[in-house]
C-alpha cells in the first residue's frame, strides 16, 4: 500500500488501484470542507476546526461544534460563559420573531448578521458579537419600516384601483346606468369610487408620516388598507347625500354645477373621515333639537 501526502491530507492508495483524485483548491480553501461536509447548508457563514455556523437548507441559523470544543467552553470563565449563553438566547429570540412574510433576501441578510455575531461569541469576543447584533437589529428595523410602507401603499392602490375601474366603467356607459338605476343612484355609486380615489390620495400624501409595523403581518396591512378605502367610499356617499339633500353647501350646489361639485366633494370626503363624521354629528344635533322642540310644545297632562 502506498501513501500519498497532499497538503494536510494523507490518502491511502491500495496496490493496483488508481490514485484518488483530490482537488487541491478544495483542500486549501480553508473552510474545512471535509470535516463539516455532513452539515447541510445553503449559506456558509464561518467554519473553523472547532465549529461551523451556517444557514441550513431552510435558511435558519444552525451551528455545530466539536465535542472537545464543548468541553473547552465549559472551562471558560463564568462571565464568558454567561455572555455566550445570553447571546445564544438573544439570537434565538430574534430569529423566532422574524416575520415569514418578509422578502427572503431581507431574512437571509438578517440571519447572516446574527450568525456572524455567533461566530465572534465562539471566538470569546462578546463586545464585537454584541455590536453585530445591534447592527442586525438596526438593519431589521429599517427594512421593516420600508416593507410595511410598501405593503400598505400597494394594498391601498390595489383596493382603490378596483373602485377606480368600477367608476370608469360606470362613466363609459353612464346613460345606460342612469336610465336603469336613476341619476341619484348613479352619482352615489360614482361618488363612492371617487371617495376611494380620495383615500388613495390621502395615503400617498401621508405615507412619510404613517406609523406602520411590519411585524403585524402582510394580511393585516391588506385588511387595514381595504377597510380605509371602504371607509372613504362610504364617507363620500354620506357627503353626496348631504349635498343633494341641501343639508350642506347649498349655495355651491345651486349654481348649476351639482355633479362636478359632488364629485370633487367625494374625493375630499375620501381623503379624510372628518367631513363625513361632522355631517353625521350635525344631523344628530338637528335630530336632538327637533325632539326637544316637539317635547316642549307637546300638551301637558
């Protein structure tokens, strides 16, 4: 039996057999490929003789250490072991809190930063490990705000787009719908579409001031955006009903531009709920005053 030594590898070759072909780049690339080849991974973060830290096939943080290194960790000073254990716990909590609705690239970068922090903890450098964790949290918070704003704006645009498309179809064939449902119903339907458009305008204008939290999940962003668009459509209907009943803006609606004015008022109503709620409160005030007058003029027994 012949023995061939290549680099740090010793390969046994039986007589009569062909030599085993070994890629020298694989041996000298410094990631201890042969030692940790059993560890399944999608991303290698760091591999040394004593440990390996990777992202597994599901892109979750995973690591493995040699038993001899585990025994060495047990001999660390108590302060170092506590710092190491605290970091492991913090990384576990941060990874569990990752929202799976996030883009895969953001989740991968965040987990890689946490994995890098873990490698410095294995190297008994808790200060650097802590700095990397803090940087990872800052990265996550920044990407979280961006993702949340993107979810909210896109969902608002899609929900409002449905109403805009409906309004466009109503307007294209308006003579048919007016003859079938009547002019009042037609303009109420069209005003709801304008109200949804006003809601989208309001969301775009206030997008920089929105207080959003991506950890709530993508579905909740869609629910919030959809409910706001529907509220804007309902607000527009309330405003148009008030205008056409001469409850508000009587001077503006009496000059022959009723339809144009109601359309503009619908957009304004959709951009905020204040106009609709003020009309409802005004109607409540009138109702209460009417009841008080009727009670005061009723004959006493």
